[in-house]
């Protein structure tokens, strides 16, 4: 019966007083798998394999911090009343757009310090970033967050979803759109696209810009279904940022080609 449905336990295991949450484990798995793919591709592109190992030591904590700061800023009314919750990221509440901003800034600084091309770095990293986002959304699934509007069980069954997903979308007596799943599948499709583009004759920087455009389109539409959007007045902040990123990425794509700033191609050694 529907009222007997129990959600999955968000805690993976206990180590004495320490609780290991699925949220953190899943995000960690996404980071490690993305790092593995980036390292293999960086070696193929003539970079030392420790380039990405070293960079991720800075990029991951900065991305998590910036993602949390971004989220807390737009939910300040709540966190001002509950300051102890600010550090509890295992409860959820990190914004991918915040993480992206922190990661790009880190890559810019790191590329200058290491005297390597920023565009080459982010082109290599783009599929890994999107794969990490696809995997990370399952952390939201375990926390029963980042879901959409209310739907019927019949609607979810018509999507041919497995029972464990349908049951996890049953929250406090109501079924919801599994928007985490929609975005995860969109991201996986994007990873396949980006891996295909690696074999094309795109110029440096254009794989990363394609990643930004692909993700922005998907996020805009998925965000329209969600019930927990960060708001800027009456606007959904993620939709605003998605439109801005889409326009900026498309403009950079055209501008760099028009001005000849992207003569080197991704496949060039």
C-alpha cells in the first residue's frame, strides 16, 4: 500500500559515531570516474597525467565551497535562522552553477600557473564534468530532493521506471516528477555527444563551449518542473543562469572563430 512505502536510507554506513551518507559517496564516485577519464585523455593529448590529479586537489574543494556559498546566498532567509546548517552539505543544498563558476576560475588560475592552455584543459575536462553531474544527481535521489511537481503513480509507471525509483519519488504522501533522473539522462546523452565531438574537427575550446550550451538547454527545461528552485524575485535563478551561459557560450563560439582565436583544433597534437 502507498502509505507503507519507505524511502531508501540516505546513510550508507556507520563508522562508530561517523555517518557516511550516500550523497557524498555518489558525488565522490562521480569525481573519481571523471578524473580517470580526464587523465586518460590528457595523456593522449600530450599532457602529463598528473596535470589533472594536481588540479583536482584544488578544483574539488573550491567547487564544493563555491556551490555551497551560491546555494546559501539564495536561501539566506533560512540559513540566517539556522547557521549551524550551513556546513551540513550532506543534507544537500549545493548548486551546480556555483560549482561550475568555482571550477572555471580554478582552471583559469591553474592554467596560468602551469603555463598550459586553459582551453585545452577544459576541452579535456568537459565530458568528465558532465559525467560527474549525471552521477551526482543520484545523490539528490537518495536525499529525495531536486524533484519536480506532484504526479500520479500511474504517470511514473507509464514512464516504465523501476519500482525503486517510483517508490523513492513517494514523499510525504505524494508522488513527484523524478527531475533528478531527467537531468541525469540528459547529461549522459551529452557525454556521448562530447565524446563524439572529440573525433570531429572542432577547434580548441569548442568542446567545452558545446558542453556549456548542451547542459544549459537541458537545465533550463528541467528546472521549469522543479519545486525547490532558487529564486531571484519571481525568476528561477537556474533558468536565468542557463540562458546567460547559453548566450555567452554561443557568442564565444562564433567570436573566437570569426576573429581567428581558435585556429588550433582539438585533434592537433
